[in-house]
DNA sequence: GATCATTCGTTAGGAGTCCTGACTGAAGGC
DNA sequence: GCCTTCAGTCAGGACTCCTAACGAATGATC
C-alpha cells in the first residue's frame, strides 16, 4: 500500500536529507566527501548543497588541508540557523538545554522545585526555564522535546493521572503552558521512553531493534522498541508496569504473594510514607544487606520481566534506575529468564546513567530540527506558470 | 535517517505499485479511472500500464460501457500470471488455498490428521496439501503464507518448543519440508497473528492501529499491532500470554491465587488430561452454568488483559477463541478495564470466526504476491551502456 | 622554482520521469 | 446526421539523476 505520490520533488528532498544528515553526523564534510558518504554523485551533491546553503542550514567553512590534491571547502551545519529545546521535568526539578544544529549544547538551565511539588509550581518552573533558554538561544527555536516523569498522552501532550502515578498527581498541560513561550509545539513523552532512545543511540541497545527497557526508581516504568520503532500505544501511555501482576512462589503471607507490582511494593513497606513513590534508598540498602523483603521484591520484578519477555519477545532487556541497576535485581532477572524455557533474551544494565532522558530528548530534538528543513522546503521552489 | 537512495527507478516503481494496487483493489479499472484513483496523470498511468501489461501482471479486458463518451478498456489483474498459497496448520489438520491475483480462491484442500498428532504426520500432510494445491494452481506459485497453531520463529520458520506449547511438541520445519515442493520460501507465523490480520482487514479492528488480540481456545495466545504495524518481537515469538502472571483477589486456596495463566488453568482443572491443551468444552459449560472455578478463570484472564493494557496502551482489545468469546469472559474483561483508572480501551469480540487465520494468511499472501512485481521488476529495465 | 600527479568542484550532455495541454478517435444523445 | 463527452496518446517543458570531461588548486617531485 503505497502512501506518497511519486514526484521529482520527492527525489530532491531525499537527496537534501541524505546530504544534510551526512554533514550533520560527520560534523564537517566537503562536497566530494559527502558524495562518497551518501552514494550520490558529485553534481547531485553540489546541487543539494547549493539549495541547503541558500536555505541557511549549511554554511561553508575554511578549506580542507592535508590531502594530496586540491583542498575542498568544508561544509558545516549552521548552528544559528535554528535550534532545538530539550527539557526534562523530573521530581527534582527542571533541566533544559538549547541544542544547536551541530548537536552541541549551546545553553542549559537547571531549576529545582521545593517539595511538595505542585503542578502550578512545576508549570511555572517549566515556563521559566524555557523562556530563559529561548532568550539565550543563538537562533530561532524550531523544535522542542519534553521528557516528563509521568504517564503522558503523546497526542495532546497532557499528563495522564493514573491510580499509582508517583509524582505529579495534578494535571499538567505543557503544550498549553508553552503556547506563547516557544514557537513550536513540544513533543512530550514519558522519560523512560527518552531514556531508551538514549540507550539505543549511545548505550547498550545500539542497533538492537526489539528492546524492553525497565526503569526502577522512585517511579516504575518501562519503554519498548519493536521492529526498530518505538512502541507508544494508542495514546502514548504504553509502558506502565506498576500494574503488572506478580506472583512469587514459596512462603510468605497472602498479602505478599500476589497483586500488582505496585501493591507488592506497598505490602513490602517500600513506599515512601503515604505516597506512591518508591523509597529507593531503603530498597538499595536492603538489597545490599540481602534482606528477605528486598529479595522478594527482586524476585517479583524478575517474574514480571519474564512474563513480559514471553509477551514481547525482545532481544534485549535493559535495566535502569536507582534500584533497577542493582546487582541483586539484575541477577534475579537474568536467572529468571535463563531458567525459563524458550527465551533467548539477554539482560544488561543501562549505560547512559547521567540524565538519560535528557540525552534521548536531545537526540530526538536534533532529529526533529533537521527534519524541519525537509518538511518545509526553504530553498528555491518550483514556480507555477 | 534516510534509507533509500533517490533514483528515477524509485519513482517508476512507485507509480507501478500505485497503479497495480488501484487495479487490484478495484477489481477492474480503465486507465482514466486508475489515473483519478491514484492521483497520477493519465500519461503516467498509461506508461505504468504498458509496463505492467508487458510483465504480465495486468491484462486488458472488454470495453467499458454505459458512460456518455468513448468507452475505455478495462484492466484486470491476470489471475494466471502468478498465484499464492495460504495454508493453515491447526490441531485438526491442514487447510490450504490457492489465491489468484484478483484475490479469489481458485482451489482449496482440507486434510485432517488422526490423533495423536505427530510432527511426522503433520509434515507429511502439509507437504501433501501443498503439492496438491500447486498442481491445481492455474499459474506459478510466487508467494506463500503458513499459519501454525504454535509459537514460530519468523526468521527460520521453525516451530519453537515452549514449556506449555499445547499442540505440536516436536520440532516442525516447514521451510525445509517445502523446499522442493513450493518454489518460494513460505512466510510462517503464529495463527493468532494471522487472525488479527484478518480482523484488521475484514473485522472489528479495521483501521485501528493499536490492538491487542487475545485468543483463548485449546491454546492461549495473543497478537498485537502497534502504530499500524504488527508487533512480532525479535524472533516473531511475541504473544505468549500463557506465562503471564495472574492474581485474583478474594478467597481460594493458595494454588488458585497466583501463578501463570497456564498454571492457573491447570490448578482449576481445565487442562485436557495430561497435556497442555485447554478443555474448551468444559470451560464453556462451566461458564454457561456460572461455576465458581470458571468465574475465577475469567477473572484471571481479565486481570491479565488489564495488566497488558497498561503495558501496551491499545485502543482496542479483541477477544476470540472457543471460550475467549464467551459472554462471561467478555464481561469480566470489560469491567476490569472500565474499573481500572486511566484506561480508555474498548473491548470487542472477534468478527471473523470461520478460519480466521486462513483469512489473514490469504490477504497477506495476496499482498506478498502483488509485491513480487515491485521487487523484481519484470518490465523493461534501464540498459547499461 | 618549475613541472606533474592528484583531487575538488563545476559544466555539458544524455537518459529518464513527471506533468500540462492539445489531439485523435469512439460512443451515446439530441 | 451532428454534437457532446470521454478514453487514450502525442508533444513539449521542467526537472532530476547520472557519467564524462573540464578548469582550478594543492602537494609531491625533479
């Protein structure tokens, strides 16, 4: 079922995209190098470059040197032609960056929010950070990504209130909040989704098309890639594992033997008082000391992951988060999968630790920024007679 | 990240695919009608049609009539230019069809296998049906799809032995078996995957991009679509729900309170003696009479589906199978999802009942058959100097 | 320092695809 | 019997891709 109409514009935009992507990933490139990198011919690349230069995405730099023959002129992406915002809203505050077209972070802001966090305070902090970043941006903001530590409806960008949302109970509407602040509609998603993107880009999931990423920290969430594409679900809510059922064999009271993962955490006494956030320090300490309760929790997690492996058949399971990366958890999951029949899934810990959601949001923002020029061609248009 | 190189061949093949798809879906079409249907210009369509005629996919029929002006010549797909095989291997035997390019079933075979089913007997029956179908085919076999009622590795086409596979315990290797019988490599997949395809094509899931299909019969399996694409997993094994954990609140012995869905079925006494197949008649009868055990099972299924809805966020849940379509199960699942917070998933029963996997395999075989001409162009090639 | 090989980027020409607009030819309506 | 209407084709223009060859610039070599 073909979707697009075949037209010459399609070919041209494909060429431009190829060239722009080649220059963006290589950092700087001459026309000839771009030709060999993309597989296009030199004249075609020259034409593309001319278009991209006139639209302002690319700029010519100094001459190359060191080679044997004539020195070519380097092409680089124009970091002032457009910038992107990558922002992470977590339980500890807001972290945001301005990303230039060459992928470098041009500016960054960090703002913490006093506990207890209210939606109003969070929204004000978000707007403040974005306004400040936008004023510091060397070029116009043409794309934005936002990572939120809560279930998010990707279509509306709104935070969804689920029974066991650990962080923001109230409604947050970033799209509406940032309407006049940022000139583009932000792409909002759960932070675990962004973290998995980071892991696929720079971490242990590079090149793996079917991944299950389980994040266990104050909140518990998952993200999935299937067939080389992110698995979002109808509303983008996919990944809620706190409601996954657990069942640990062996002794124990009835309350600790079944129920959702969330109820299990609560029954084991690992919820921070009254709320729905996991007491990470307590879990880690008990896992370190080998306390039975903590081992039970690790076993419950292992069984949840095992069941989801049967459901999704991933090639790789990535474990992350304050207690998800703990050796006891990793070992429990690994043995549970190894003991299960028929599964060929490997288990690894996340490699991108520092602000992983922000890293993923950054690369995605850069992609969206580059795509900006493909969708709305700024170069010479075909005139109509 | 662009993948294909922009070339004029790409445009041409896109045009051909558009035209061929338009004719195939409409049944018969004149050049002018095809032009307006595809959005291409009349000369372009004429060129495409010339190529497709010379390659033999299309044939010219009689003149159109009834219109006001000149009557056009109808174009139809050439049902003898190539055919596809769609075969279903279930616990009751083998059902297979020859599908022509116009989508009609040209020949069909059915062969039952005496119980107990052995891999050898099944393989022989499969080969026999395929050989018989191939000899009856009006054109060369250019594509084949095979639905197997067991976990299947889509890459190798082999049946995977899982701890609780209800049907074929031994190894079955259809690709090797059919090597000399059918001139193409069959696409093998689990029958629930094909059933979901049928449901998306002709049933309740039409146009829905995120679907969770749960099939409860002798075996228990699931299939998923996410973002408009089937979710297969790394090896194509995705959909094993027999290992999903269950937890039913309320009274009951410890054995009936937790464990995998498979263990739960066993503990409730609904497994056919000794094996791993569900006793469908017993479950249905007990559901009809409202027996507590059956209600417990329905509740367990409901909780499993609910948990998977949180994980996958589907727009629609389709229930099928001998006892999956039972009112009690549907009601239990519906209320479980409605009572859960934050979910907006609707629950429906499958509409394609009669040989649903075969129906899905048929449409997929037809798609693969049509794609045959796009991938290996049989028309005029660009000569190399 | 002059010459040569090598490489960069551009120009010229061929092949091919799409489109618009005009043309021929056939069929039905008045 | 003429006219309208529509199907399919032809001709021309615009555009894109490619190969081949051409100036230009640079390092190596004598």
